[in-house]
């Protein structure tokens, strides 16, 4: 249900200045492979989705470069993004110049081009939302770099590079989650704490509807769950890891949408939990489940199906009512009233995708001893997001009752 406005690790060539177009005064040696530069796309998952925020040119092998020769005009950057699957005519990509806001050297001596980016900004996103599939897909990205002025090594003559070759998409937070597939074929990503001493908690994050697969298109990438929002990533931050005293974080990816068949998906999720438990030192008394939208529904479904599994549950803007008029509710009142797992629900009053009163408030009134945080709107760092995106608050540990914040409440609950 959640849209991200704006796939794959790509190896694409970006055209630079050729030797025949070398700038005056630039030292070029025929066949000198030092003048061919590889680069990576450096990305960050913002609250509104992943964006390419900078580019790293691997130039340190040239030796020290004079930083004074690097300006925002030394290189031009062009980005083209296309969908990996048929869009049915919808334009989900882009083809535009990315403004360079700064050019600098990193600690290794490589050139870093900072790119204009920010919440709501188009042209930098790595994902596209397909309306016909109701899914995010990871866009195929092709970046072209053009050098417009030479760079000056500290020792030697000015240099113009002859070729730029694109490498992988690098996002340290996303890359910290390993790739896995369960025995039943469900894909998932797993974060492992850096220092494991004894048994550790396990946090299960269940994504929204937009981050599932689209199997009719052969699309099942195990990527969008970590790139569309910070839901799972938040629990792997230094702050969260300190609160939970080091926790594993697992993010399964549905083969469609959780609400399509929750009773069938529930045992598949439990199988993943058991796989992680068998291969990692997980404390069975500290397994937590949280999820947004479709995943909010699935979070509640897991606690109704497996009432003795989870130490705490955090459903965010989840669905409990019927999907359409005349259908039975996804979670009947009797099931909600029988939930024994400590539950903290989160939503926003201005959610126009999932009615907060008919779903979250209704569930809160039925679930014994549940807590609820009801925001007026979704605003973070001065940017207002769609009202459905209340998972942003959960990923930032913002919900609080008195002096107790959500993550601290989760961590203190045990089975």
C-alpha cells in the first residue's frame, strides 16, 4: 500500500571524455589504464525511500590529488532509471542530470561527488512504484559521468579520465543484511549483531504491500524490503542495538502481499524464525514482531496464530477490517480480543489509505491491555509525509507513553 516515488546491481559504462577530446594541458598516455575510472553509486535509505546521494570515483591509485582542482563543475552527472519489468505504459523512471553539490576527496584519496538529494526530490530514487502491480521495483540505474575540467595530481600534470565504468549500488545499512532463502522458498534478509555474547533477541520486520514480489512478472528480488523505508533498518542502528543489547533483525519478503493469504504465510514466516533460531544464538523468550500496513495486519495475524511465540508486537497502520464490502474481516473481533501478546499499535489520524479508526483504534479497543500511539500527521525533520507512512515514527523510536519509548518497551518484554 505504501508508495515510494522513485534494481539491481548494475555494471554499466558511463561515457567520459575520450583521449581525442582531451583538454589542453592534460597529460595522456596511450594505453594508460590509470585513466579509466570505476565508480560506485552511494545510496542511503531515507525515510521516504532510498536515494543515490553521492558517487565515488576510484582515483586514489593516481596518487594524491589537489583538492583545489575539484569543483562542482569538474564533473557532470546524468542518471537514467528504467523499470526491470513491464510497467503497462506507466512512466516510473527518469532521465535527467543530477546536480553535483560538492566534490571532495575521501580518506582513501578517492573523489566523491555529492549529489543533490532529499525527501520528496525526484531523480535520485532507486525504486519505482508500479500502480498496476501495487509494487515497488528496484530500478535499473545507468549513470553517465562527463569530465569538463582536468584534475591536478599533487605530483605530475593535470589529468582527464578517458572512461568511467559504473559498479555496484552501495548502501552500508542495506548491505549489512545478508541474503537468505528459506527451505520453503521465501526470501529474507538477516542482520546479525556485531558482538554476540550469549543468546540475543530477534526482531521480525514485516514489510508493507508495496515491498512484496510480483511473481507473474518473475520479480522477486529480496531488495525492496530494505530500500523502500527504514522499517527494518531502524532496528539495526547503533541506537536500537544498544537498547536491545544486540539483536538479530530478519525481514522476510512475501511472494505477493501478506493480506492475500495471511493464513498460508504465517507458517512460512514461523519457518524463517525457526531457521534463524537453529543457525544463530537467538533467545526464544525475546522474539519481537513488527510491521507496517500489510505487515501491520500480518503482525497481528502472527500473534493470533502463534500466541506463545512473541514477547511483543508492534502493528503499524495495519488492516483488520474486510478488504471490501461484503467480505469477512481479515481479523475477527474474537481473534483480536483473544490476543495475549503485549501489543503497541501505531497510526496517524490523517491516514487516507487504511482508516485509522476502523482498523488501529478498533483493534486497540479489543486487544487486552494494548497501547496505542495516534499521531495527527506524519512529519519528520520538517517534511510532511503521506498520513499512511506512520512507520517512519517507529523506525525512529518516536512513539512514547510517558517517559517510555517504543523500543525500550519492546526490549523489556520477555516471554
